C-alpha cells in the first residue's frame, strides 16, 4: 500500500513514527510519503516537508504567516495528486489537515484521521467536515468516542499512543544521565517551555524566575528538536542547564517539572513526574480563545481526562513567580506530591494499556478503510 501521512507538530511526528512502524509489520511492502519530522524519517520513506516549517502558534502568528500556510496547502494538494496514495492518514493538525481531507476525498482517496482535533473544546462545527470527508476516525481519549457518536460519526477508540512510546523506553540510570549531560549532583527540576521560538522565549523567562527559591535544585531545559542549541545559550548558567532531544530521559531523572500546556503535560504525567502546568499567550490570542472554547474547565490533558484538577494549572496572570514558587514547593515534597502520584496511577488505568499504534494499524490495513 502507498500511505501519505501528514503530521504538523513534534507530537504528531512521534505518533506518526510509531504508526508507520506498526503498519510496516502488517504491510512489509508499505510505501510512505509524509509531512513530519526526524522520527518519521527514521522509519523510511520520503519526507516531503518538516514540521518545523509548518508550526505557527496563535491567531496573530497564523494571520502573519497566511501566505506561507496557503502555499503549503497548495503544494500538498499537488503532491498528493501527483503521487496518488492508496490512503491519506491525517495526524491531528486540523486547520491544515481538514482542508486536505476534503481535497483527497474528492479525488477518491481513502481518508483516515488518527488523533482527533480537540473539537469537543472548540470549533465543534468541524464535525460536519469530518462526517463528509473522513472515512475512519481513530480517537485516543476515552470520551472522544462518545463525542463523535452523538454527532453520528463512527469512530474507534484505539488507546493513547503515548503509552506505546513510554512502554518502549529502556531503564535509565540517573547518575549516568547527569554525568553524560554535564549536570551536577543536585536533584533536577525539568523545564519544558514548548517547541516554538516565541513560546519558548515567553515561558522560559517566567519559569526561570523561581530559581532563587530553589537553590538546592538544578534546572534543566528540555530543548525542542525544532530549535537550534544556540537559541538556548542565553538562558544557561552554572545552575541552569540544557539538553536536546532527550526530554523523556530528562523527565525520568527529575524530581518535578514546569510544563507548558500541550501534549507534554500528559507525557510528564505518564512518566510519573509531578508537574505544574503553565500557559501564557498574547492578550489578544487568549481573549479570542476564551470566547471560542466552551464547556471546558481545564487546559491540560491530564485534568481533562480525569475531569478534575490533578495538576495545578497557572494561566495568563496567574502564571507569576509567587504562584509558581508556591505550587512547585507543594509537589517537591509532602501530601500534594503523594496525591498527584496516586492520581497518575488512575490516569494510566483510564487510558488503558499500550497498543494504540497496533490497533490503529489494524483499522487502516485490515479494516474497511482499504
């Protein structure tokens, strides 16, 4: 089979690569052409565009880069038409992917959506687009299957692919990790400021403001693969370090973490590291998002899945040095830390076991899609 896959972000690259691996086991002659990143590239096939050229965060940035986005859509359509895949697999990234879904469906190409856009939070009207142009919807959060069912869209809950990625990890030696990465003997507080340049700059400034209150710890920045090492050097000093492309290893060697809202909040929880979730967008972007998002009480996937506050979320003006110090102190030692770790066990149970990539590959290769 000829598979065309579109993943527009780092998390999509991870999940797309695991899906490619599972598809190859079922279809040894699989041919892949994809938009993604280095992890997908390692599975073989042809990388058309890297996600680092696609990621635009916030309403204002999208408007400022509209010409680039429209050119990418035009190029993608031409590439699909020229290569005529048997199936198009879309990984999240809805603003781009739903436009491509319509185009591919009109060409008679089977369309699979793996990892649903968060339509239950906003833009619920996009469900009608999915109903028209997507042949198979594969969801990774337990409540999403019911969401689509009420809209008359058939979907499969395949489990969460992060459990696959984490179950594949080998044991790690913390002292060895510190030595190999030039870290000192202090316990680590991990900083996950995001993957986009303007997001990282905004988040690191406030995250690092807590340093004077935690002198017995060292802070380690998780570098995004989409940003060069040089970008982070201005933040590094004797007690602030940097590692790149080793986020899971860093987290597993950490006592706690400050994490920018996104998929990383769930990754941190599944790796069993207490965290404080941080988010601060531009005033305009946040005001627009707040008007559009409905019936959602939380921004982190951890709290959304559990439907209650498991990890503290500090948003906009609440994200300040005082609140960060207070919340970080609570999860480094004591009852709050113990409660978070207990809730993490329940979270893993709710998401089910590993095998999402294999289940999704079954649907694509053996199901009614092909």
